[in-house]
């Protein structure tokens, strides 16, 4: 005899799995001025890491200024091996440093910029 399974019993586990996989793809952390992990209410920096096809994309932000501080990709989940182009910014949003890493080693020309706006 065929038993009909209610849609709720099938749909709930599927949705639970999908949402758990979505959360596993993104990590958010807060850091103090010494780059030690801390609670959001005393944080100076906010970090957002998203898993991509080629590794892990990390964006760091100045919290008070609401500006990008660093943008780059890493090969490993521990964010120890930078790879590809990296962009660093001053707190006022102007570029600070731009360069490329290959398997954790700086390669080629790296440009640095002063913190003034002309």
C-alpha cells in the first residue's frame, strides 16, 4: 500500500540543508584596532569572507568610516595564502597599496599611494 508523505516532511529537511550550506559559505567577524577578534560594540574593523570557486574572497572594512580597508583573495580557508590582486585603502577611502600575490608571495610591481586628496 502506498503511503502519501506530507509535503512539510519533505520540504523542511531540504530547506534546512540549503540554508545551512548558504551559511557555511560566508563568515563575518569583528576586530579591534590591533586586529584581535572582538565583540561588535568595541570593533574598529569588520571582515567578510565568502567562499568562491577559486578560494576565499575577503573584504575588510573600517567600521566608523564605512569604507573598504582591504580586498583580496586567499587560496585556503585559514586565510594564510594570499593569491591574485590585493587592494588596500586609507580610512578616507583613497587607495593605499595595490599589488599581486602568487601563492602567498608578492609578485611584480606594487604601487603605494599617499593619504592626501589632490
